[in-house]
């Protein structure tokens, strides 16, 4: 039989890399199998060492309140806060510098007051912004440290096709090779979550369906958000809509940033980022409407994928852009109508269209109500100058039943990161990776 690794990690996003970091120095043979290339060579947004976050601007939510729920995997806020500090320390050790916000309660008072009077919850917390122009350099350093100094073996450009369990060992078949491992940490991220879900069906791994978030990127002149950004770089607002009592929330705000495409095998979504040094005159954030499906149809992934494919059809293979005023008036946007706005889109590889033709009525209503209410806090949002891009969809749908160490119902099979359904962002993904690694060490 070929070599048996102590631990095989599938995927080297923050979850996989921080799991590897935690396992290093423990006299274990650790193999990380990664579908994409190393940071300095990769061209793909989602796949490659560093994961989906590599070309993001690295907004680190340094709080247990954002990006996950400790109780969903049997942990306390205090435990998670300690692990978050460790994650931040690792970023510092590979050269991340400064960029903190959300440190002074004084600055948040006016925003909290405005949010309360609009019936909105403002989640105030410590954050850090690294910047798109800097993060990939930091990740590259982290990767080299793991590979050169910490004895972690990486198999790059090597997609895992199949996971099987034979007796007490895991048998992993990849595009390049076959591997055996005693413990498995699966961390293939959002882009790999659908694949993983299909894989684990035969391994006795129990999962349930969770909600997804469906919505848009909202882009507007930076001046109307500037004051808020000094209080909290990526301010989180949550509200429940009057019409349906559905949760609508802002997510991933990019002051003076860019809209970008998030390309998957079957469809294209939108996302956003901001550089540390090169600023635009626009700010953007995601506005998302929560969708939970109940009996008899619970598969929210399938629903989200159908919406994404519908958007592909309407957009001719590209994301859709629409002026807010065109959506409100029930007409599609054209390049001519977009030109009447006082700002220019930061993403031009889009199709002017009608978001009302893509999303179900309930989601469109929720999003419009969300913008209307948020205009009371971000004055000037409800304007002719505002652009909307669709679709932005967050698939956190498959929720793995796990122990406090992220071990699934299949013995020695751990999950971590966004594919686990227990994280929604770089920091929580990293935390669940550390927790899974500690689970292996405990055993
Ligand atoms: C454009 C963009 C901007 C973002 N900005 C932020 C931000 O500012 N702050 C924040 O907190 N979050 C941000 N996010 C989200 C963040 O990147 C993710 O939450 C985080 O990367 C999840 O980490 P992960 O390790 O679970 O998965 P990922 O980072 O997705 O990594 C999974 C890895 O697994 C690999 N993989 C998948 N399938 C296989 C397979 N079959 N075989 C081998 N390897 C496989 C993939 O190639 C990938 O490298 C952003 C995401 C995007 C796309």
C-alpha cells in the first residue's frame, strides 16, 4: 500500500491553511490537497492556495458575533474570541499591518441611535482591513512558511474527485494520484460545498439544510458612506421587512472599492473588494435577503442555483446591472439609462437588464424595502445614482452535524470552513480549521 498520511486536508482556503498551521510541529505527516495553484501563480478567483479570500481585500471580522455562531458547533463566545485572537496573531506573524476599526464605542453611538429609530440592528465590532493589493502577498508568505518551515506537504492543481472510507482509513482519489489518510479534514469552501455534499452521502455523514442569502451588490457615491466607514469599515445592518418579516442584511461593505465577478463552473455571481492604496469614487455592499425552505422542499442550494442560472440566461452569461430608479419604475436598464447616473460602474463586464425578471417577487420586495429603510441611516442611498448588480448569492446551506471539534457523524472525518455550514468569512473559516485540527490532536 502507498504511504498513509496522518492527516489529509482537502482545500487550502483559510480553513485548510489554519488547520495545517495548527497541526504543524506535532510530528504528524500532513498533506494538503488543493484543486488550484499557489498564490503567485493562480488566476482563478475561487480555486487555489489561500482559497476564495486570496484576491479579496481581507476584511477580518475579529468578533464571535460576525461570520458564524459558536453554539452551532457547541462552543462559547469566549472560546471563539480566544481563537480569533490567535488567527489575528498569525496574520501579524506573516506581515499584516494595522487597518483596525470598530475600536471606540464613542464613535458608534450616533449610528446606533439612527439604526434604532429606523428599526435596524447595527452590529458594532472590531474589524481589520488588509486590502486586495496586500492580502495575496500575505497569503503567499503564509503558504511558503507552512511548506518550507513547517513541514506541511501541498499537492497543488490536484482536484479531489472521490472520498471513500476503507476500514479505518480514508482513500482519496484525485486528478493526479491516490492517497490514504487516518484523519480527514474537508475544507473545500463554498465553491466545493455542493461536491462535498454529494461525496459524503455514502459515508454516514449527517447534514441538514440551512438557509441561503440571495441578493444584490449596491453601488453608490463614496461620500454618502464616508462618515460611517470611519466608525466601522464594514458596518453590519440587519432588519426584518414589513411585508414578509424576512431578514435582510448588509454584508461585505467596500468603501471606495470595486465590484467584481465571482465565477463558478455553472454561473457567475457578483462580489466586491477594496484596495488599501488605489481607491475608487464608489462604495458598495451586498444586500441580502434570507431564504429558508421548509417541508416538502428543503434544498435551498438547488433553489439558489436555479436563481443563479436564471440570472445567467437573462444576463447572457454576465451579471446584470440595473439603476435603482429603473428597478423601482419597473423597467430594464440600458447603457443609455445607466449613463444618466452621476457615477460610473466599477464593473463594466455586465449586462444592463431587469433584476425584477431574475429574482422572485418576494426577494425583490425585500431588497427594495431594505434599501428604503437603510436610506434613513445611509442618507442618499435611495437615489438615481445608485446601481444594483445581481446576483449575489451566499450558499451556506449544507449544515453538518458536528461535535465541538468539528468531527462529523463519520468517525475521524472533520469538516471546516464555509463548506461546513458553520462559517461565513475568513476569520470563522480559520477558526473552524483550528478547531478541527485540535480535534485531530485530541484523538
Ligand atoms: C471576492 C470575494 C471577496 C471576499 N471578501 C471577504 C472579506 O473581505 N472578508 C471575509 O471574511 N470573507 C470574504 N470572502 C469570503 C471568504 O473568502 C470565505 O468565507 C473564505 O475564504 C472561506 O474559507 P474556506 O477555507 O472555507 O474556503 P475557501 O476559501 O473557498 O477555500 C476552499 C479551497 O478548497 C479548494 N477545493 C475545493 N474543492 C476542492 C476539491 N474537490 N479538491 C481539492 N481542493 C478543492 C478550493 O480550490 C479552495 O482553494 C470573500 C469571498 C470572495 C469570493
